[in-house]
C-alpha cells in the first residue's frame, strides 16, 4: 500500500513539478503586454541572440527567471492557465508564434497545456534538473525555456506541452463578424 502511494506521488511530481527551488521573483508589468513582437526585433530574423544584459533589460524579472534561467512559475498562478480566448500564443521574449488556441486544453496541472505546437516553433532538450530525464521545450527562434512536454496528453497527439504563462503572449483572434 505504501509503495502504491509513493509511486502515485512520484507520478504527480513528474507531471507537474517545478524546475527549481529558487523563489520566483515578484511579477512586474510585462513590457510585451501588447499582442505584437518586440519592436526592435524583425520577424524575418531567423534567430534572436542577445547578451544576458540585453535579456535582463528586455524582460521582467519573472520572465527572465523562467525564459532565460529555465525556472518555473508557481502552478495555478499564470494568467493563461484557464484562458479560453481564441488566438495565437507567441513567445514573450521574441514574438515567435508557438501555439494556436485550438490546441489548448485543460490538463488541470496548473499551467497552460497544448497538445500540438505550430510547425518549427519549438526545439527540445533532455532536462535532468530533477534527477531524471524530462523533455524541455524551448522557443526555436530565441532559445528561451518555455516548459516541458509529456506523453500524457489527449488525442490526436497524446502529448501535453506544459508551458509557463509568463513565457507567452496571447494574440487574440479578431472577431470580424462572420
């Protein structure tokens, strides 16, 4: 019985856990709250490479912690966890389109979850920060940490891209009356 409870608890930690025990910085107003890419980055730029100091100037402390230091925001605190607004989710650091709202689902893990990314939007790495292998998800354009992907999502992919809200900007779909 104790072994079953322990295995169940370990499974929960594996699916929805924090990358670090460091405290999350107090959220600040996001400089990229507008639904557009940062003005000084051209969308045709294939890769965004900035110095650490440039990233610190561009991002809020919480964004910097998660996007550039592979941190994790606290579960159930992100602004997009329960959002059902139609649109496209883009990288908060560089504006790269990452996910469409039609691929978002409620996974009840405390972070926004998607079953599929946009084509060529992401890269993945093996992450051993918790002592075992997980698949880290990064923005293909600026190499910012976004979250992790797990094989426990819904059809059609069976994947759950568990993404930190602070890494995202929602570009709302315009209602054209049709």
